């Protein structure tokens, strides 16, 4: 019996490709020199689409694969998937929540500590010989005990808050609804901003949160704050962020996500007080294996006629 055709939109680890090849006939879109020609040739044989959060799937891709009835996203964010188009075509959409929560929260704190304690700068200070030539490096900033604001107290936001409790931080958050947690709640990032020393953005991506951390929120931050984003570049007004870094309103930043990534605004590369990460918050072997396994479970459930483990509402 022929294996069902699976369109693989973006590069996946070898361990996932090997496992998927046992179940499906793989069509690797990312290797195609011309996407349109590739979809025109192979689209009619495709019965499922495996994509990644940052790559998504648009209506044109769905139309090119008329037999596809499931889009399995390798990642939590589905903002790049046209959910309305999928629903209109009767295509199920799944993602991989929970399995990456703790790693993303780890990265938020890694970026915070690297930024506040100037760890990249210290590493360069030692390697360059400047320590031996000029003596002690400049003083950094502590993290423990500071006032932390979290934009988006979902799964990842709560995991960040748990870590912050260990640092004896004063925690507050912004969100549309107040949650049953012992942290101060503010209705918007702009309302939260004046009350923080550190702001971590962990809201979900998508149209609903585009520009959520807007110019008003950034301009409401006290001068000298630390800013961390492990959400999506689209959630933050990047032009306002850059202006705040230039003016010193934001003293330092740790950024894992950007607009137009991986072709980020080159101005970020010139900021010595910004720690840059290539959208790597979930980038551990353990989490990526768990993400792949859950993606495959969703695909297997679909073709077996079982309830999907993690459908997207």
C-alpha cells in the first residue's frame, strides 16, 4: 500500500525525518529550487502538511494540496498558518504545546541573566586580554529582588514566574483577564510598564497580539529597564524598541525573536548592550525530540481516525 504523501515545509532534524519516512512519502519543500513548481508537481499527492511555527501554511499552499486534511505544526505558534483558510477547507491544524514550555522559560532567564550580568561582554573581556591589561570589568546589574513584569501569563509566562519566585522577584503581569495567581495584574503592557525594572514578553503570536507591546508601552517604561522577548517579533513595536535602546530608556535587552527574522534589522548588531539569540528558545535536543514526537502523534491519530492529541482551537 502506498504511503500517504506528506509535505515537509521546513527543515526537521534527521531523527524526525527518519521516523516520518516510515509512515509517509516525504516531499521536502525546503529543498525545492522553485516552490510553486514543486507544489504544482507534488501537491495533488499530498495528504498532510508538516510545517513549523515561523513558516506556517497559507491558503495558496492549501489549494495546491487539495487532498491535505491536516496541518501539523512543529511548534506552539500557529500565527503563520491561515487558520480561517484551513477551517474553510476542512483541514485540521495541530501544534506542540507544553513540551517546550520549560525550555522557553529557561531561555527567558538565560537572556535576562546574560543581559543584566553582561556575560557576553565578560567573556569577550577575558578572551581579548583586556582583563589582564585594564583590570576589573565594569559593574553589572543584579536580577534577584527586582520588579519583574511579564507580558502574557500563559503556559510560558507562568513558567517564567515560577523561576522568578526563586529569585525573590516582585512579579506582576499584563493580560486581558485576571488569573488566579498571587501576582499583580494590569490590563495592558502600557499599564504594567511603569511598575517594572525588567519586562519579559512571552505572549502568543498572531494577529490578536500584533503590536501588543506598542510605543505607548515602551515609552511608559522607567528609564534603565531590562527588556527580554521570547515571544514573537510581531508582538513588539520594533521601531519603538530600537529608539528606546538608542535613548537609554531600555538599558539592555535580550532578544530571541525579531521582525523579518532571520534577516533582522542590522541596527541590533551594533548594540553592545543587546544579547541576540537566533529564535532558539526551544532549541534543546530533548525538547525538539518531544516536539517531533507530538507532531507525529497528531499525524498518526489523524490517519487512524482517532481524536487529535493537540488540536488548535
